C-alpha cells in the first residue's frame, strides 16, 4: 500500500490544548507528527492508503472524531505556492523557475500569480502550475504530481466551503457564474 505524506492545518486547538497528543493518538493519528507555528497546530502525516484522497479523508475523520478535542481541519497542504515552493516541488532550481516565469526560458506562457501580484513574494495556485507543466511537456499528464495537485485543490475548496458561514451564498454565486457562462444563457 502506498505511503502518502501531507499536512493538515487545524483550528479549535492550540499548542496549549491540554491532552492534545494523547487525544490525537487515541483517534488513530499515530502516523502524524504534531507541529506548531506559534500556537497554531498542524499535523504532518505519513499515512498508508490506496489513494491520496482516501488517506487525507481518513485523517480528517480521525482528527475530527477525537472526542476530547474540538479540532477541525481547515486546510490540507499548501495550494498556494511561491517560486521557491515550485522549485522544491518540481526538483528544479529556483533560478530555473524564475527564468521560466520571466519568459527567458520556455514558451513564455508561465501562469500569472493569483495573490500578492504587486508584492515581492507572489503566489500561484499549485494546480495551475501543474497544468502548465503538463501543457509544456515538462511532466506527463498521468504523473502522480498531476493527480495529487487536483486532489489537494479540490479538497481545499471543499474545506473552505465547509468553513464559510456564507456557503449557501457562495454556492449561489457559483451557480450564477456557471449559468452566465453556459451557451444560450
């Protein structure tokens, strides 16, 4: 069975939560390393499963079923990446990625960033970068990287929608956007 590595960010608990480690262990999260960023909690998993999706969904279920905690999973891995992240994830130097971004190498069609466009540390959607890598012939369409990027992106969208107090409004906007984009609408 394949081993999948992923990170889940939690809310409802902090580094000061009493019994955090014991509760997560009792909830079958013994394949995760508990980490902290300030007082925020995230878990680095190495979980065996048939698919990445099954591994992540089972980890979310385990965490959120921990009876002694009020933990909730907010996100899985980073779906927004900077140039250094792209370099690390693809095994290419940051300088090479920067040349691709600037159009000095490749076709000059590197995707534009979606956040911090004017800042010194712009961010890209990882899924968009992977789609571009496939289109450029830099990775095969059937690579695990492509499937994993899609899974992470979709799960994060679902987690964001679940967390939104305005999920019905978001769904309304989504339906409205889709009906305006359909031919004959």
